[in-house]
C-alpha cells in the first residue's frame, strides 16, 4: 500500500483512561482508501474508544494516529445523545451540517431519502421510535459527506426493511467505512476486512477477507497454535525428565543435561501465546415470582401510529403464567411507546394483576440510573439484600468484583445490557417486558439469552427484529400492530 492509498493509520498507539483502565497497548494498523472493515471485539474491549480516538475526541497516551491529508471523518453513534432528544430534526441536522444555511433543507431531504425515512423535520427527535432515531443518526453522519464513515452498531433498532436498505447502501458506498456490529450476517454482506480488538492483549489484529472467512481463519490459527504448543510442552516435559536423570551422572552426561536445558529454554521462548476466545456469559435462568396464577396481564386496547396519526386498536390479549407474546410491526408504529406504557402497569386498556413485579428491559437502558454504581444498581432490585448471591449472579454476566464500583454511565452499551439482564435475574419478575434485548450484545452471549427467555415461566412480552433470535424462543401468541 502506498502512502496515498492509506486513509487511516495507527502507529504504536496506547490509550489509558484516567481511572487506570488501559484499553489499547501499542496498536498498529492501516486502512486503505475505499475499504469496508468490521471492527470487532468483546463488550468493553474498547471499540467505541477506538472510534473516539479516530475522531480526535480522545488523545493517545503514546504513538500516532494519521489521517490522510484532506480526508474528513464522521461517526454514526449507536445511541442518540440525550441533549439532542428535545430539539427538532432540523436543528439536529443543523448541528452536523458544514455547508451553507440555504442548502440545509435540501441536504436533509437527500439524506433522509438515503436512509428511507419520511418524517416532518419540525418534530422533536424524542417523538421518534428507536428505529427512526437509528436512521437519523446514520443520516447525521451522511450529511457531513465524510471520506471516512464510522458506524457504531448501525442495525440496532432497525426493522428488516431498514437493515436491508442499509446493506444495499453500504454495498454501493465507495468511500472508506469502519463498522462496529454484532450482526454477523450484516457484516458478511459488504465487509472486505476485519480489525479485531483483543480485550486481553489490548492489541488490534488485522485480517483481509469477508467476516465468515476471517472467523474460520482465526479458528484455524488458534487450533494450529494450540497443537504447536502441545508439541513443545511434550518435548519440554521429556527433556526435563532426561535432565533430572543426566545431571546426576557426571562427566559428559552433565554436558548433555546442559544442552537439553538450553533446548528447553529455546522451546519455552518459542511457544506462542494462543489468542483467548471471547468469554461468553454463563447459562442463566430468570426466576419467576413465586405464587402467581390467573390472568397476569389483560389488554383490551392499545394505541398505534399510522401515517402520523394515533389509532386505537381493539385487542383481546390475556397472558397467564408461562405464556409468551411477541409484538411485531415496522419502525415508528409505536412498539417502544406501548411497552413503556405497559411497563408502568397503567396503560389504557391494560390491567396487571395486583402484586406482580414487572421486569422491563428497555432498549436505551433508561431504566438504569447512570449515576449509580453497578453494586448499588444490582442491590436495589433485590427484595432480600444478599450480597454474595448478587455477586455470584453478576459474575455470570462477566461483571467481576473490580467493576462493582464503576458508574453505569461509564460502561459500554454492551456492558449496560449485561447489567440489565443481571437485574432481571435478581428481581425475579412475574411479567417480563423486553424491548430489543439483543441490541449492543456480543453475539456469543445471544444463545444463552434466548435459552433463558425460552425457559422463563412467567408472562412475557417481547419485541425483537432479529428473526434468528426469536426463532429460538417459545412464542405462544403474536400481535402484529400493523394489521
């Protein structure tokens, strides 16, 4: 790669937060112009931190980050900033647009067409669904017309049409693009390389090829390294046994023992550090509230959005113990708003049986107190404040003791999701309401989450656009809000 072909280069970059948490250690890689690369790594490995370094929002402790002269960068964030929820769509785009004011409305129209979103730009951002806000975030990056586009979990909250539209756009996109995503099929559609951020070594490994090819390559390499190390270890063990025998014999035998010791040292130095696999959460169950029976939830009517108007829809939904309902419908129809009202237990047309504890997993994690520590957040939902039990549950979600005093707001989105699931386990709800529970979650964790929801014995309402996830969960009833 010539210097002119390189869009972005990291050279021996290290970064450590003020609290002593080191994220990157001597990282080096280069991206050619026009490449489409997936940035992967375990929850909390520092993927979003790496984006902030590229954007210049954070500065490296050591090393250098070089952007090819004249290239511009924009990032599509995974979560709408809270300070932008109360402004209009027009003002939202104005905060990102770098052109002349008279061009703004035309440019907004263009980028909204690209992300397939038809909305009034005079409405406030908070009036739109999570899926619509995800499209606004992507459009806010596109309106900057960047040479390097950074996408942080762009498929979160998108329905099937939205994901298909985004895939088509990225396949035709001619500029450099780096994507953080846990959606393997999505990544495999358009990427031509992978940057893997290793949470253990804090380094970045670079691979060429589509996602599935790279995953196979990594697995083959790890297996080869394990076999090679096993051969070294067997020979080292044999040599050590011979050394113990020869060194007591004297004369030439001692010289042979010395030679074998040198060989052992050389082999120990030649052993490679096999890359550790991402840790997955442990299998878990969400205990159901004791002594519940009868109709847990009764729903006779609900509100949905159709063509910008609120429509009252009559329904006949009754959920008892061990019954699971899935809500379906496109972005913007009102699924998240409905779940929020249901979780309050006081939605119009809703009756929740007295005494039922409601466990609510919200896609934006606003049910979590961002100023609270993990320790306090987990203890707060427990009826019996048993610290040992709390720590045991937390450890199953990769929340170790050294994280307990971290503020929720300082966690990655994936870590917030794991805290939210730990809360559900400790709460022992009778009614579980889940809004896109796979958003931000490492794909290695998802099978265990599906198993837990499938086995849940209480009443459950689920919203998810990830069909392969839903297919693993027992669903007793479906309610399509679009019908």
